C-alpha cells in the first residue's frame, strides 16, 4: 500500500470512516429548481462515492428559504419535501460505504437581495459585504432566534433522511462566521459584544440540535479560523488566536470534528486559492488548531496529489484530508490513489474557473458550476458512459493543445483511431507558453493527464509533423478536427510594430530573446499581460504597463487580478491606464494620453505587445472539400480560455456520429 495512512479507517464521533478522504462541501448548482436532490445531483455524488471517498459533506445546504438563499439550484433542508430525495441519496451513498453529512448553511450578508425576496440581506450587524455590496439588515434578537430554529429544523430533517450527521457552515464569512467575528458583529444583545456572547449563536444552534436529535447525532463545524483581513487595512477581525479559541469552545460543546478553513469573501483568494498558491498553503493555521483540540481535524489545504495528502497525515497535521476541487476534477481521485495509479489522476490546476462560474452562472441561475479540466463535472447525466461506436475509424486531429488532446482522448475512449499532427517538437500548444510566468507550473498537468491517457491506449502525438491537406487526405479520415490554436496579435497599423525591439508576449515568455536588466514597456493589462509583467520583473527588468482602458486589469476575473496585482506590488511597476499605443521607435514608444489628449514618449529598450490573440485556422476550408465532418475547436474556432478549449474538444469528440 503506497498511502497507508490515507487509506486507514478513522473515527468521527460514533462513526467509522473507511479512509481519511473527505469530499468537502462545494456549491455546484446541480440541485433541482425545488432544491431537491434529483437525478443530476445524485449522479454527481455517486461518481465520487464510487470513486472511493470515505465521507461526503453535501454542498452548502439551505436552512432558510426566506432570507438564507445562496442560489436557486442549491441543496436544501428548509422544507419537509426535501427529506425523501435526501433519504434516497443517503441510502445510495451508504451502499457505497460512504459516511454522509449535510452542511447546514445560511449566507447572511454574503448573498444578493434579488435571491431573497428583494429585501435587505440579513446579518449579525448592518455592515454590508464589501464584495456583494447589498443593503444589510441587522437581525433583531427574535429574528436570530428564528434562524437558530431553522438550523435545528434542518438538522432534524437531515436525521430523518438518514444522514449520518450535520456540519455547520461557520466559515468563509457566512452567517455563523458573521456572528463569531468582531468585524461583522457589533451587536449589544446576548449575541454580540464579548467573545462568549458572539459565540452564543453557534452555541444555541448546537444545543438545539443536540436536544432535538440527541447527543449521539454527530455535529461537526467548518470554521474560518482567521479572516486574513489585515492586508485590507482592517484592524479588528477574527484572528487565528480567536479562531483557535472558537475551536476549543466547539469541542467543549460536544462537536465531533473541526473542519479548518480561513478567509471570507473580502479576503477571497485565501478561501479559494488560485493556481500560484502551493499545496499546503494553509498548514500553519491548521497546525495551530490541531495542537489545541482533541477531536478530529479535517482540512482542505490545496491538496491536489495523494503524496501530499499522505504527508499531511504522516506529520499529524490533520486526521482527515478534505478534497473539494480535486474530486470535481477527477471523481476517481481516491480510487486511483488506492490502486497506485496516481499518474492517471486528472489533477485540479486551481484555475478557479469553478468559482468564476459559480458567480457568473450558478448564482445567476444559468446552470451548474463548470470545471476547466473535467467537462462532465455536474453534467454526468448529460454525458453518461461513452458510446463505443468508433469502430476503429480514423480521425485526423491537427494540433496537440488542450482542445486537440481532449478530443483525441474522448475519441479513443469511443473506439475511434485518432491521428494527432503537431508541427512543433512538443505537445501542449499554448500551454507551453502559459506555464512560463512564475508559479504557473500546475497548468502543465492538463497536458500530462491527456498524454498519459492517450499513451495507455497506444496513441502518440506525431510531433515535428506539419499537417497539410495532402497528408490529412491520405489518411482517408472519417472526420477532421482542427485544433491549431491562436497566435499573438501584432497590429500592422502601428508604426514601428515590426522593429527589432518589439516582441509579442509569446516571444517574451519563450525567451526569444532573453530579457534581463532592461527597461520594458508592456502594452496591455489583461491576464496574460499582468502575468508577463511579473515574468519580466522576476528577471530584473524595469517594467511599465500601458493600458488603453481607464483601469489596469479591467475585465480580468477578480481572483486573477488580485493575485497578479499582489505579486506585482513587490516590484516597482509603473502603470499607465488610459494610454494608447500610437508609434514604436528605436528607443521606446509614443503613447496617446486619452485623458489629457496629448502624446507622451516612454523610453524603453523593449516594447512587449499583449494585445490578445487571433485564430490560426488555414486548413478547415480545404479539409471540408474532401471531408464533410471537419470541425474547428478551441482557439482555432474562436480565441478563449483553457476551459473552452477542453470543453470544445470534448464536445466535438462526444457528438461525432
């Protein structure tokens, strides 16, 4: 056994968990519109149960339909009609040997009024969430007692459904967390003021559940043990010292485990860490709790690989390892680790696309969360077992980036015979550029997974082989998939754009040429531009970022923007928003200051262009002349992101008939 501690049974209260892997609660938006667990949600849960996890904590489960709505298609135990579908799920999961808890949740101020009767959102005090920015109502004492009763009722329904226990969601700035924190709790009744009074909310919920369900019914809690608000300039907030004290108080109440977390919406990158954060980035805070409590400690800790999960257990950092995004990306993570097939795991790359779509899609009522590396996640009923009807027919695939490789993988699963052309010397496409900025190594995991899956089926990439209409036609292909990606834009309209001192971001990141100790003017502050700025700074260059729009990073997803700007803050970067590139000279560039209506000259040794990309697709029209089933996917169809490339490759291969 390669991971003996990870697959040893463990105790949580009066329950035995078959291994130390807990699927942590993660909102997916796959419940029915009446918030019940229907076929889609059950299929999602069952894939992960069959994939070998020991315990599943259901997503943030609603207890209050009137003031506690986080999303429309959110699991709920707010009404009796939720019991029967939950019971069916519990029964099915128990047959797989899985321990099953619901996570009782109320968002408090971290939600939106339009989801809650267009009334002000409720909280411990009237301070609004700096992210959601909704009018916020300070709950009266009677309203607090009403919500406590709803938490208790949710636990009772969970018990009636046959769930093994409940987890209180006291993390990430939701309602329980709001009561615990001096930052969000300025009350003067019995629920605010001193530490003991701020603790009364969770105390009365717990005691109410114990009275209604019996003290043998397990209650755990997920807790933010440090709000990490100091970088925001906040003086009084819940610190690690407070968090440890809360954990000790929860243990005295009779809770059976602490699920350690950190951060709130206003320190969001600490609760949903992006790609640049390493595995184990929460260890210090987890250890502080583990040293002070005697009940089991569960924690997610950016764990993506089994070796690191085993290491956490070996070091006594945790008793159980929480996996959230890791099992969204690969439902069979645990099974593959158990069987020593860890090199087959489709590792989460921490791109945070799931959280981006949680906000943009799920909360907005536009569908379930999406995973960049697993198009089937939360769509298991839409994409059930592969139809193996390829019958060995040849499919030519041009390009070995994420879109082309994913198409090849799915086609191989279906019994087709993909032939992959790659004109370069290495598979990966644009990933071979995207992995060059600091701390972006995880993005290579996409390509490593795809190549491993193809190798297992005896399929290799024909590198250093440029596809032409002639050599594609010679294959007599049943279908052709064009996945030739995109290339950086170099606008011909700009005078001097072809000067020797002008580089695209691709050329810069690939070191063609290497630049160090130079003055560099970078044009464009999208996500790629900001990452390239950090790449250049790390090589000792003096960097100026010019942006035509009125703000740097406008349109970049907030988590990526905050992460990039935090890292760039360590360097002396100069920013020039509202400046448009008009001309490039031998010793710099001329920019138009759009606010002042005047030209300014910026001296620079190099000018680096980060102005987006354009599709590379010279073969589609020619291939359609001899193969009707010719499709362009990924950037070759339309420039996008990793998720769209993987999804389009998957869908093209899935839909091929």
